[in-house]
């Protein structure tokens, strides 16, 4: 199925087979280039990063090794000589009828490097929404419930309007899936939680959980940790953090508890 975006400001377009080009920032390019193997395994596969016309191979897949893909990359480089880009695998490409949801993760969503006004806006937003209590906020979703031909779509404004009980009600609608799929969502969330619990001195500010479930395929489920432009790694000369990101872990636990209640 063609790429379907449900949240986020970044421009993302389909390029060659099963791949996306995401316009991004220097910070997110750095996050991908320095990403540990364990974190990379729960993030969308990033085959290349592009920095002002320079192509760097990261986790190139078999499709990227094909001649047709090489030609597409060369053409891409000719038209994207400035700026920062990620070449990502489209996690939902092989799904015939996907239900997609983006959940903003954590109790803090702002970067260390934004203006005071923007920071205060982020803080107010978290306090006024489910982010503060649940560590999750609905950013967007699109899906068709079984037996219904009309698509349900939720946007960012809808997500901000939800109280905790309404958030759980929304999750009940989205996760009207079979037990095999629920078990697989649960398994992948446990894997993400394990990565977060071992990411000492890292903060996943602004990251999200991307959930994609194929209504037409019982075993086709993807849960990924996405969006790393505001991530903090306690590097030299940068703000320092101790321990792990409890806000992000809270968000993952919220979804795990919902699925197992």
C-alpha cells in the first residue's frame, strides 16, 4: 500500500520500492548515525542519511543493493544537494489494509535547544493532555474497523482533547484486532521497553510510538520507536542526564497495561 501519513510535520514522500525520503534536521541525522544496534532494531530501518549532498550508508537493505535502487538514489542525490534527509524503509509497505497510529511518547516532549516560549508551550501542552499522566498522547490515527467501510481518522487536535478515560476508549477502538495481533504488539512493546530501560543517560524527547497493523494479515504487525530530532544523549558539552527516560518508559507501560488488562 502507498505510504500514509497520520501525524508529524516532516515532509515524507515515497521514493523507490518500499522506501521513504524524510526531510529532517541535522539533529535527527546525528541521532541515526550514532544510534546503538539495540535502538536501531526497534526504530524504522534507515538505509542512508543524506547531509548536504553527501550520502552515507547506514543499514542498507537488499532492495537498496539492486541496480534500479542505485539509479533512484543517484537521481535523488542530484535533486537534494542541500539539507538533511533520511532514506527509510516503509514499515507498512507490504500491508494491504493497515491501521496506523502515532502516539507521542513521554512526559516531556521538548528539545533542550528551543526558545523559552516554545519550551513553555510544550510544557503546558503536556500538563493539559494525557502526556503528563500516561506518558502517551495520541498524535494521529487512520483505520477501518472490521465490518465498516468508512475510515476512522483522528488528528492531533483530537488527541490533545482526550482525558485519560477517553484515551483508553480510543485505544479500545483502535485495538479491535485478533489475539494473535495483540500478542505481537505486546511482544514488540516489551522489546522497545527493554531498549529504553538499558538506554542510560538518554532522553527520547519528542519521540513517538508508531503502530501499524494489517487488517488483512494476522501476523503483519509493526511497532516502532520513531522521531529522534530532539533526542538527548548526554554528550560532552550537552545537557547531562542521569538514569533512564522514565517518562518514555511510562508511556510504553501504559500501552502494555492496556493490552493486558
